[in-house]
C-alpha cells in the first residue's frame, strides 16, 4: 500500500499536502484507478497525524472527483480521465519551465535526463524542498 509523505515543517497544511501527494501519485500512475487507499485510521497512524486531517483530505479529494468512497469498504482512486489530464498538463508545464531554466543555464539534454531520473528515484526530496 502506498503512503503519501508529509512534511510537518512545511508551511503547507498537512491535509493539502495529502491532497497534493495523491494527485501526484495518481497522475504519475503510481496508484491505479480503483486501487484502494489506506483507511483514515491506517494513514493517520502511519503518518503520525490526526485522523480528522486525513478525513478532511479524503473528503475534499472525493468532492474533486479524484477518489470515491464505498461504504464499508473504504476509499478508492477514481478513473476520471479528465482529472488525470489536468494533472498531466500541470506536470508538463512544470517540466517545460524547468527545461527552459536548465537550457538557459547551459545544462545539456543528457544531464537534464540524469537530473530527472534522480528526482524520480528520490520522490521525498520534492516534498522536503517546499
């Protein structure tokens, strides 16, 4: 089961970090449509946070259409293609911006690929840098 990372030192509210993390995990295909998410209690215990915080994040994710709840069974990732397309476009915009900055700094294509691979291999770094 995939658990999102949170940074308690960040100025970003924890429920928002959870939402952002699930959007990212879904957009990257790390969580598949109809895959079950950790229960509120399970996630709160794993991350050492208040269950109400997890519940708020799940409630908002459900309102946004990213997840759906099945009474008595839990929360699952929806298969909303539109949501994934929006997330992918946001990721593309970020990549384009990063590529522009890299090329302006003189970073070549191979080095840029290596940097991207490092970022993918170390997903916790992006949360801690915020």
